[in-house]
C-alpha cells in the first residue's frame, strides 16, 4: 500500500468527537487571532474547522454561513456561534460567540483608556495623524468591495446613488434609508425579479476535505431540531436578557442617563447592521457624534482605526464609542472615569451582540431543517445596494475631516493627502493587508510630525 492510499484511508475516517473543553480552548484562541475583518475571520474558521480539524463539512459550513449572511450583525461571530451551538448545544454556541468577542472587548477597553489618557502626547498624535488617512482609504475600499459585488445593474446603481444623496445632502436617518430600500426591493422583486437576483452570499462549493465530524449526511442532532417550545424558550430568554438590564438602567439612572440611552441606541444599531460593520457606522456616527455628542468626529475616526487593528468583529468599535462616551461624560462622576468608561463599553457590547445570539439560537433549528442553499431576498439585495451609497458617504465624511481638519477655509493638508493616496495604492493596486497599511501609515504620520516640528 503506497503513501497516497494510506492518506486516503486516513482522510476517509471521521475525526474523533470533540470535548467541550477542547472546543472552549479553540474558541478562546480564535478570539485572540481573529484579525482581518469578516473575510479573514471566516477564512481562519474555514481553514481550522473544515480543512484541518474536520469538525464540520464544507457544505454544512457554507450552509450555516449563508444563513448568517442574511442576518443583521457580524456574520463571522454569528457563524462561530452557530457551529458552537451545533456541536455542543446552547452553551456551546454561547461560549463560542462570547469568546469571539470577549478578548476584543478587553483589548479595546485598555486601548481606549490609553487613547483618552495619553492621546495628547506628540508620539500618539503623530501615529494617529498617519492612521486617519489610512482609515479613509480602508472605508473607500470597503465601498468598492461591496459595490463590485452588489451593483450588477443600473437599478441597483440608482439605489446606491439615491442613498448617498439622501444621507450626504439631506441627512436622512440610516434606518429610514434601509426601510425605503427594502420597500423598493420588495416591489422591484415582484415587478422585475431578474434585477434583484444578484445576492446569494457564498456559493456552495462541493470541495471535500474528507469525512467530517458533522458531515453532509450527518443527521441533525436532537437539540438542533425545531420545536415550538424550544423557540418560545429562546424568545422568552432573549426578552428577559434585554428587559432586565434595560429596566435596571432605567430604574437606577432614569431614561435620559447616558447608560440607558446607549442601551437603547445600540439595540437599534444591532438591528441595522445589514451589510456588515461599515454599513452601520454612519448610523452610529449620526447618533453618537451628531445627536448625543458622546465623542467627536476625530475620535470616531481614531476609534475605527483601533477597531481595524484589534482582533474580533469590526463592529467592536462600538466598545470604543461607549468607553469614550462614558469617560468623557463622567457617567459615574468625576472620581470614577475609567470605571464609567469600562461599564459603558461593556453595556454597548451586550446590547449590540445580544440579537446575534438570539438570531442563531432561535433560527438555527429552522436552518437545520433543510440543507439547501439560502438566497438573498430582493429586499436584502436592495438594502445591500443602498449600503454602498451609505459607506461612500462615510468615506466622504472621513476624507473631509482628514484633508481639511480645520475646515474648508483653513487650508488643505497635503501630507495627509499623500499618505491617503499611498494607502489607496497599497490597498487597491497591491492588495496589501489592512493592518500592514495602518502600521506603515502610522509610521509615516509620526515621521511627518517629527519633520514638521
């Protein structure tokens, strides 16, 4: 028997069952190495869970991913929750989802405090001077990436253009843009379905890496089978997990307190994240910067930079928003600034991610009832098109504050423009890693500040 035949026999054997402890350690590791945004995070999970460990087959992995792509919220974190739930019941899903986020929360609380405490130092100012143009280029790349995939005909281009004008020139609230796009998609899907049939997420590859623990033909485990009682339990539990903290905040501090308002605002934001974190950032900006003034436009850009360079979902930038808001507004008084910020960051993380867990634990059994591909509906196709225009507005907003930091009449920052141009070339032409681009631009910014001074 030659080596190739031996390898084939080994591959055909299903891997041994995975203990809860082994899964726990993997999800903990994933929480610390999940860089690269949703694409990078999904790629890491595919390599580890499908190719190397064979905990789940390619088809079942993509089936779960297609469902997560339909949901508002961070799809990579939801995918981890789904696989954890499928393998080790409800607690398996909770552990997988929490560990995907928890390391990022701790890191961002620490970085947010360092930013507030030492952000005025020349070296820190220099680093962020270079990072801001890089962030502008990164958001522009996000608009291009989503647009190249979503805008497949003139109707969808028109939706994107109208959305850009609506939020840029008319300051239309992001939820209203999403609702109108969904309505257009619903009507358009009936009148001209071919123009709204371009969604679909990830196609189902038939590539096999050998027998998996959860294979194509593996029966759905008992806990993953749909039941009305199980659905009711999840819905009631989710309602209590939202009502108790929200009710407690209202009772302790009142409805107008910053903690209560953050809880309510980020609950709404969690339901607006169709299209990923970049799609909801304009909504967060409208509320956190424009309406509540929890932080400044410059701080919002800096927070996105920190979110890009830490593990975990990019939407974890909300932890930075929460920390800065709680700290600057002295939510617990002037003597407890760090504690106020840390509690705010934790609260906004809770209210942002709670719906994601409920979507998976409540909807997972329905998805497991069929292993057919799930397609984007026409309303979601239209929403994705609108999101492109919204993200382009975000890039425009960042670009203005980077290139004209003191306003139109105070001069053009040509050094920032050159750094932004270099970042655009690195991202678009040479396809460089986002973190590499941020690091190089940070060094360029620091050198430029030293040269100027």
